[in-house]
C-alpha cells in the first residue's frame, strides 16, 4: 500500500502520516507551499517535520513541495469568500491525487479530526470530496486534540509544529461550516479546479 500524505507544518498531519507509516504503508509526503500566504518558516518547518518523521519511523518518506499560492489566488477571485478553506482543501486533495497517481500511490492521507476546525465538519468534508474518486485515509478522524498532541509529543514533531509563522493569512474571517454541495460544484467548474491541481502537480519538486 503506497499512499501520499498531505503534510502541513501543523500538529495533525505529521501524526497522521506517522500512524499510517507504522501501519505498514509506504508513504510519500506532499507539502502544499502556501507562500505568500504563510511565512517562509512554514516551509522550513515542513522540511524539519519530514526529517523527524524519517528519524522516528526509520523510513525514507520522500518529501515533495507543490505551489499552492496561485490556487489560493484563483479561489479568492472566483469563489464566495467564506468558501476559501473548503475550496483550498479540494485543490490540495486533487493535487495529491494527480501527483500520487504519477508516483504509484493508491490513496491520500489527511490529518482531519472531525469538527476540530471549520473545514473539518462532516458536511464540509463531504463537500471537499465531491468528484475526487480517489480514496482518502483519515486516521485521526475520531481523535480529539489532546490525543493527537500526545502522539506528536511522543514522536518529536510537536515542538516543530508549534513554532510561530504557520498561520495562513488568506483564511476568511467567517469560514463556512456547512458548505452547500451545489455551490462547491459550481465554484469548482468556475475556477477549473482540476486544471489548478494539474498545474500544481506539474510544478511539484522533490526536496
């Protein structure tokens, strides 16, 4: 089983990648480079997290960076402002699908924990997955924040993930929590979400 893990510089996604690696999956890491909407530190810390995961798992865990700023721009121009995060996740998943298929992966790993943030309500997760047609593994879905943080501390990723400079500056003031699937589909067509994902995957580079 070969899976591609979307890994941010936050707490949850490195733990999700760790758990699936320890379950025997061959894992490739994909960091969506969100500059200019996040500080340079976010990318540096993603590299540090990958290094720590290699150390604690003893696995290769290749790390790819794919540009995400242009997709964020397209979302901001073409979609209702509260839908920025839902549409962002849709582009990230499709980029992971495109790159993952090229690398022989059969699914995506995500660090979603149900209800933890606005983009992780059940309705938003459903909307994010519309038309994806590619398996998504969410090993943290039923865990609470304290459980996830405990594992992060045990594996040495927590201190990296809480460094300053990880906040996304394009997050709306009031993100949607109950996304309308019809609107999501319409927005996806308007911004040509699959073209954005292909362009991001085409520009992905091995770090």
